[in-house]
């Protein structure tokens, strides 16, 4: 009878054992087979997050190849509750909030284009030929409204309408007419009085706190409805102040609080994007806007309340929102939007005045992709340069202007002489 015996396992695991040797030719790398079936996509009619994302991305793909009119119509078609941003607001720290909403970095002073010294012979020629004429034009317009015309006392909060707005109207029309000989682009420009400027955009997300949609996440929607005193539109674009990819040390303030804390209020009405003219208008680029502060803005009262810094906060907030709305609408007119970011900067200028003090601002729009699927971490930021309030004159006495400052007038002329490179 045969005896059952066990063999040691080490003999089978030995590397020299013949049982582990194979003479077959095995392929080193096997080709990965392709997918046998198409990917499974979420249903368009489902209520899941992936389904909603698919519908949104397909809608964006349709807009990429559409005309600017169709893009604006598609992006503004559906009405939802949105935050209404008022350019002229007396809220404390409104400039930092508005920088956060528009992703704008503020730089004190003006760009190098306005601060660099001109050649001596050109400056002397300009002073002798033009400056004296412009000085007399502005002084006559100032005396016309404040001395020669016998205007009675105004109703409450009516001084700006009775004195300042006619003065700004006269100097803007007079300066544009006089400088058209020096700057040819002003001959082709369009001068608008009391225009309407609107811009609608999306930035950030919010969680719905209550209601039947509570807990859902939706984008934060914003709307600017601006009405400057006047604006100049030109058929060609102004040159950039800095290159599009330039590294700027100024940072954009980040505010974690909800916009309701500013406070801002949410309303639901038509979403509008408008530069003050229709798409067919050849003057589709902005040059300079002129803003007049409201009657409630009193420098002496703010100084008595120990709020002198709030004067500049008000002016910066006005410039940032107004210029962002104007340049953003110009970029939308050219076919750019949040998922198709701008390929070139858009530049505009603004002058804010109360008739005696003037503030000058320059804005460069570098991005519209504040909340974008295509560029979630967008390194670009918009830029705004600005000066503090500069006093044009001190007072008017016996038909004479006392304390006249030619530097303010020169800066005003420099803004109007800015022209495209071509």
C-alpha cells in the first residue's frame, strides 16, 4: 500500500525550480481597449447638480458662436433677484466693497501717461496757443452761472441743478469744440448729455436662506444703473495704460460678508447692458465721462462731522462703479463675456466735480471673468487710478475768480487730448 507523504513547499517556490520557468513569449504591454459605449450623461430634465451643470455648459457653448446681440439677449433674458449697486452712495467704506464686487485694484495717482513731463517746446507751444483761450472759456462759463445771471435762492437740494450742471454743460461742450482742432478724434466723437448706462454681471455664490428653494446655491447677481452728466464716445479704442499681463502690486480687497451688510438691496426687474448707444452706433468706445455729485454731498458738513476721508471714499466708489459699468458694457458690445474673456484691455476716463473741486480717474478693464467655469482661478484684475479732490478756484468776488489753479485746467485738457494710437 502506497504511503502518502508531503513535499516541502520551498522546493516549489525556489527561483531555480523548473516549475516556475516559462518559455512562452508574453507581450510586454497590452493595448488598452477603447470604450465600447458612449459616456453616460445626466438627463437634462433631472434635478441633480450634474444635470444642471450640463444644461448650463451646453447653453454656454451655444453662446460662444453667437453674435454680440444674441449673447447679451441670452445672458440677460431670465430675471432673478439681484443686488442693485448705486454708484453715488454714502455708505461707509463703499469703495472697498465696490472693489470686491468688480475685482478692481485701486492705485493712487494717475498713470505714467499723464504724469510724465512733456517736451519743453511742445509744452510752451501748447500754453501759448491754447491754454489762455481755454482759461477764458472756463472762467466765462463760471461767471455766467455764478455772477452775471441773477438767480434766486434755490429750493432744498437744488443748487447742483441750478448752478453746477449748467456750468459743466458749458465747459464740456466748449472744451470739446475748442480741442477738436488739436485732437482729431473729437471731431468724430459723439457727446451725450444725461445718458443711461447699465451693466449686469455675476460674481460669487450665495446659499438661499429660506423659502421653497432654501439650501440651494445660486450665483450672486449685480446690476448697475448709472446716469452720468455727460459722456464722450469715440469710434476707436483708447490705448492701454499698462499691458494686459502686467504685474501690479495693488491687491483687490476680499470681503467675506454678504452684500446686504453694506447695505445693498435685492430687486427683480429687467437685466440691462447698455453703453448709452445701440450696437449699430459707430462710436462704440468710451473716452471720458463727467459726473456731478448730488446735492446731499456737502464737504463742509462732512468735515464738521470729522469725516474728511469719507469725501474721497464717495468719489472713489462713484468712479469704480461707473467706469466698470461703462467699460464692461463696451466689452460686451464687442462679443466678450465671462466665458470669453477680453483679449485686449478696455480703457475709459472719468471726471467727478461739484463745480469747484475736480477729481480725475482712469479705468482699465482687464477681465470680465469674475465667476467663470473656464477660468476658475483668474489671475487678472481690473485697475483704477485716481487723484484726490483738486480745487479749480477758491471763490468768486465782484465778478472776479480768486485763487485760480491752472494745473487743474491742464489736467482736464490732458484727459480730453487723450486719443487712440491709430
